C-alpha cells in the first residue's frame, strides 16, 4: 500500500472538495496528495507543480494526460471525482486505490499458483485490452504497476503512457523499466500495443516463478537477455503457457494482441476483437474468488448481454489445477481498473473506441543498430548513475578492461563481480531482526542483506555470526565481506555505509494498558539490562530499575507484570515482542537515534557508495516498508520508513 507522508510547509490544505491529509508521492510534473471529503471519500489528487503553473507547455501536457485517461473505459480505470485545469493550481482528483503491489506479494508470499495466477493473467489482460482499445500504450507495465486491491488486480501508473497515432505506433526514444522493456524499445524502434504485450508476458512469468526473467547484475546483461534469451515457461498450465510464450516473442509481429490474449484465456475464438461483453466477463473472473471458473465454450460470449449460463462457475471445471482462492479478492465484482498515478478520467462504456490496429510488418532496425542504441542507453544511465552514486553498483567490473585475478580484489564490488559470491557477518541473536536458528538465519536484517547482496551482483550469499568486538578483524582478514551492524558508531577502523535503518531508543509496554507516554512511567518499574536506553529513560522520567541480564529475561518480567516497561531500540524491542502471544506496543518515545549500517573494510569507498545506492533504492521501491511490515506485524509499532540521510563514504 502506498506510503503516506505528512504534509510539509507550503502544501495546500484544501483542493476543491478535498481536505489534504498527506503526500502519496512526487514526480517531475507534480505532487500527489491524499485527500478526504467531509463524507469520508478518499482521493488521490495530483497537483501540477507551482513552478509549472504559469508554463503553458506544462499545462498543455497536463491536459493531454487527462484527455488520454478519458479514453479508457470506466470499468478499468480509477473514477475521476474532480478536475480543475484552468485555475491557478491545476489538479486532478481520482479514486484512491489502496492495495499491495504484485512485486511485494510475490516477494513476500511466494509465486502465484492455480486459480490465483489465472485470474491475475485475465484481469491484467482485460485492463490492457481496454487501454489499447482507447488507443493508449502503457509503456511501463511491470509488477510494481499492478496493484492487488480488495476487488482484484489494477494496472496503474500512466506516467509515461502515450496515445497511439493513426499508424498504430509511437515513435519514441527508449523508455521504461529495463527488465520489462521489449526488444523494440531497446532498439529505438516504433512502440505500440505489442510492446505492452511483451511486458505482460514477463510480468506473468515473474508472478508464476518469483524470478525476474530478464534479470542481470548490470543494464548490459539485462538488455542482452531481452534481445537473446528465451524464457522457460514450462511450469505454466495451458493455455496460459502458450499465451505467455507467444507474448514474449522477440518480433512484435509474432506476438498476439491484448484482445487475442484475453480471448484465448477465456476460451473464445479470435476472429473478432474483444467485445464489451468479453471485457465484462474478464472483470468478473478477475474479481470473484468465491468459486472456480470455467472457460465458456467457443462463440458463447457475444456483444450483447451475458446469458446466465455463460456466467456459471462449475467447481469441477476449473480452468487450472490447484483451484486455491485468490487471497486478495473479495466476493463483490467491481472491475480491475487502470489508474494513472497520476489520475485518470473515466469514459462511459458506450464510448469504448475500436481496438487500435496493429499494422503489417513494423519497421525493424538491424541488430547492430539495436546494440548501438543499447550502448547509448547504458551510457545515459551511467551519467545518471554517477550523480546518484550508482555507477559502481550498476557497472562493477564492466568499467574495467583488465579484471583483477582471483584473490587480488580491490573492493567487495570487485570481488562480487568476478566470483558472484559474498559473505556477510550478522549478529544472529535478535528475534525478528537477525536470528540464527538450526543453522540458518532469519529476520529483517537478513532479508534486507539478501536484497543488497543480490543488487550488488551476488548469486550466492553466506551468513556468519560475528560479535561486535570481532567485526573489524573479520573485515580486515577477509572472513566476511560486509557486516550488518546494528551499532554503527564506534572507534574501530570500519567504514559504515548507510544507515539501512534509523532506530530509536524507546520503551516496550503492554498493549491496551495504562501507559501511553513516557510521562506515564513516573515511579514505575522498568527492566534494566546493560543498555544505553536505560539512561535515556532516566534522563526523562524518574523510574525504579529492576536488573536483568538480557532481553529474554526482561520479556519474562514484562509478561508476568514484574516490570511495567522494557527500554531498548525500537526495532529490537519489536522483534522480541512480535514472537509473543500477548500483545505489546512500542511506546513511540523516540528518545535517541541509533543508526544501523553496513560495516565495510576501511577505505572501500566504492562498495560504500554502491551499498548506499542500493539502500536508497530499496526505500524508494517500498522494499524496506514491506519487510518491516512482514517481521513486526504482531506488535503495535510504527517504524521509520522515510529514506534515511546517508553517511559520507570515504
């Protein structure tokens, strides 16, 4: 679900009928706010940046965005509630969509199977069909842009969507997310509905396998795989297997249209385009998880009203094996919708235009030209990367014509680029954070470290327990490459990248008890392990100290009522509390900060900058937020979720 941040100085308090209560996000064109009416209706409100309010070109683009969104049928777009393009501060307000991204669902819950996967495929194919019928190309279809709401999947973010011209294509520079770009986007060729179809195939393969099918540790590797790698879809059931395989064809002419995909998935002939009735059928299948569905026999879904028999769902005729329900759908059947991040406007169902025509053989550039464009794309990415300290991360040893022989690595990034391996030291004794159990490690720190290692290019990640006193020696002698350090400020000869989390000295108390603030602890008993948090509490309020040797003992005392609170760092407290049957809460006192960071051998500035680039991306991509929710969901805890200010490397 989107992270809502507080309003800042200069933000308006009211736009039209909506009182603004927070920020959803910000882009180059405008800011998106969460607004609420007096009746409680929520909306995502995109406000054109003040700096563009007097710019006629920017206003024109804003209006074109609204016009493009109006072309999409109402059952697959977020309902627009208000729009004012003529005032001093142009804005568009549309229905607020509250849902998890497909990427987060797959990363956290695992690949989709059976009915869940089939309905995801049909719902997104329905959305793309409606988009293409409106003569619009999404151009950035990916797992992050598929939200799973309570009433089914929704394709979102039309930030770079474009209207198709009379030829059925868009002549445009390469743009999109590299791992989900089609070959023609890389080549700089015309982009059309077939480009979204390729991305759709990659997204469904990701949902089924849990792996990005064109993944690589550099942009060059990703682009090469898109151009030359054939994706294994053997794990998919038919007809989904054949549909996804054809959608991933390298040549646009060999791919089916979104209409054809939807027709095949619903068992219909491909002699005509998808009708409004068929789109309605796709909506129902994607939204209703109460019963298995059947592919209606060929020719039975026409352009008029759906017969009762066409909407039946015999359980014994489920279209896929497994038949498990979709965890994110409910019994009602509103449609999957397409939302412009930035806020689309609905059109009536009767306004549905004819499908965009995909004309004969499309202009194709020679492979040498494709590769040349790829090189230019990589070069352009490098310019941005240097500005954001990502160059070393994205290109690693590719920037060096003479790789160092094994054993003579100048940095961890250098080592990983050559060996694809990394060893990470962790504390290993903190539940929910970093805990060793039966020879394996689990927790927030561990999962975050795995993602950092993967982004650095590692294919094998090994974890070992390293006490705080031993991390400097372990880094110096190469026992470990990195240390996930819950304490990052000391006098050792260790470089720290990050922080990856800003913890606070706080207090853990019983949920639902009489203690709601630190002032309520006046005269109360608190557990007193060997922790600086104890002193932080004493500096604020007079308490009685009850000695304890460790936090496990403190939790026993809190559970039994022997103490009223346990002081410590909020993330650590939440980790101990999350495994208890009794409910606890982190008070939110935020007495002092503790910057958790990544320990690196002193002088390895290259790895420090690369790691900080990854951390920043994980925050902005919502990964950190998802992991915090995953590991600390059983305790009342509001963790820090804003991207922290990074340390200076070197």
